[in-house]
C-alpha cells in the first residue's frame, strides 16, 4: 500500500514533468501547485479535533 507521503511525492514529480513542457503561464501555475504539495510534506501531521460531547454549561447570572 502506498503512503500519503509517497503519493504526494509522485504527484509533485508528475506535475513538474508536465510543467517542463508548457507555456510560461501554465508552467507557473503548475510549479505553484507542486510547491503547495511539497509544503504538505514538510508540515507535521496535525491531529484532527474530536468532539467529545456537549460543551460544559455556562454559569448563570445570579443578578436575575
């Protein structure tokens, strides 16, 4: 099974190959896309926030 990092590295390589054979406008966009994929590789994986339940009740105003 392929890991996410391996998939992203493959995408970056393929995108750069495509960029080599295109006009300057498309090339710039493809290289920007490749750079955004590479930033994913350099960032540590963040844990997704989990919902544990309802938020704690707020204190009532005693002045009532």
